C-alpha cells in the first residue's frame, strides 16, 4: 500500500494494481493509507497471479489471475511486475543455503533462543518483551519480529531503559537459585558444560586435572546440568535432590494409589495449573504438583524414586519447545524421558505410566484436560502392577549402586 503512494508521488501518471488475498491494515493510520491509495486510482484485485508471460512484440508482462470476487479469469498487462515478499530472518552462521564460514554467530555466542520461524525469542512476550533469556541482552527492531519504524523505535526506547537500569545499578543481584559443584564426586566428564543452555560452565580438563568452573552470574538456575550429571556432583540451591525426593515421599506417604506425582515447570505448566484454577476448570484432585524451575531439572532418578515409593503414574510437564524460558533446556527433558521410556520397556514396566506433556501458562484448559485423561489412566493401574514395579526397581537399584561403586574406584582419567 505504501509503495503505491510513493510511486504516485514520484510519477502521478503511474497506474498501479495490487493483487492480494487478504488485507489487514491493522496499524495506526494504516487504514488511511489504504483509503488514500484507492482514492488516487490504485486497483485492488483479490486473487494471486497464476501465470506470467511476456508479449514478444511489445515486451509487456501479461498476468493471468482469477478474481475471486467476480469468479472470472482476468488478464492484465504491465510494464513492471514486483513481487512483495515476507520478511525472513538472516540464517544463522551462513547464507540462506546454509553455507557458512564456520565462525560462531552472535546468536551462539550470546546463547539466544529462536522461535519456529527463526526470529530471536524474548524471555516473556508480556512481562519481558525486550529481554533475552540470557540476562543483560535486550532486543530492538526486526531481529525479534517484523515491525514498522514506529514499533522499532518504541522497542528501542524500552531496551535502552532496561540496559540503563542494569548499567546504573553498579552492582547487580542475581537469583540464589544457581548450580554449585561438589568437587569430590566429579569425574571431569564435561557433560555439565555441554548441556548448559547459557554457557555458564567452563568445561573440565582431564589432562590438567581441572574441575569445571561454574559462572554464577551467568547461571539462570534451570538445573539441567544437575539432572544430567551421572555422578551427582552438582547441587541446585533451593531445588536440591533431597528436597525434591522428600516432596515425593510426602505425596506418596498416604494412599499412593490415588495420587499422580507431577513435576511442573515454574514458568509454564505450573502456571498453567494456576490458570486452570483461576478459570474454574474442573479436573480430578489426583495430581500432586512438585514445582521445579524448569522441566530440565527433573532427574531420571526422581522418576524411579516415585515409582519405588508406589506411584501409579508420574507426569513430567514443561514448556513448549518454542516457549522454553531456558533456551533449549526442554530438549534435554525430552531426551531424558525417552531414555526412561526405553528402560521401562526393557524392565517390563508399562511406559504409559510415565507421561510427558507440554503445557503453557495460558493453557489452563489443556491442563485440566490432561489431568482428567491421566486420572482415567491412573484408575487402570492395579496394586499388583505397582508392587511388581517396586520389586523390579529395587533389584535394579542394587545393580546400579554396585556399578557406581565399581566406577568410583577407577582413576579419574580412565
């Protein structure tokens, strides 16, 4: 629409035709632009051109289109045909064909997450619209989504204020929920550094016998490193293993067959439960929620502990992949649960008793529906099945303990 007005300003004798399917002049003053363009004679044809050919004699471009308003095929002649394309984000670390020079992109260096269409993703669309999940990084303009100049300037002002608050503070307080290393059981395996979404861990060096270094200022407290550590060498402050297993024990201490142990992400599925409650959606009271900052904190051993304590059903719930507050921590949740499903199948335990669901903070209705479905599934689990599961897992726990004790006696470099 704007281009047709600019053409008319430069040459009033220009005749413009716009082919469209839907027009949404949603911004302030955009409807006025649309009306002005029609007043100067711009033609709007509802339909997309299906064929373009060149007249060999005159050189005109002949456009064939079906006008969906009249239901007839039309032929239009033009001197110039312009294709209006959508705005797409620059591909990461390379051109549009993925041919890069091997250098790390700024997205990789700053640990930025992206939406499904490739634009960078904010920490929260309503509460932190200009903040990246990585603290101290702010967005402005089309890097976050397509927008016009006015919206870009507005967002730039908000980003400048957020950055100014940070720079003017002198000292910045960080959350107490951070990871801490226990050096004694650490075997220098480097897994923690590999899974950290924020690059907050400098990996260990076996040759130099150097332990991993945890950068507390960069740690966001998702707990993925603690859940993935095979040696239990990482403690998550305020979400320690013993605190979470104590909650499991308390839930299943009385009438465990009527309970569903549910691990819920603080930012999405736990908030989705709140939304279900405030919206007065009805669902069975079987679910008992254990809040974690991220579903990435749910260690596989929490799941086995719940089953050993007699849980008929365990639910791990978290953010959708595109909404993860901790960039890609949720992908490790998926891998961990899939690994648990494979183990359950190998041990002869029904994998359906471990469920994985993605529920956003706004999906209160989905939360209620999932709880109703899981309560039906819980009712199908028998006392005998739970007792057999406990027997299998106790035997497996003994084997694992012996295997870990044997590995712990090996030198760190092996």
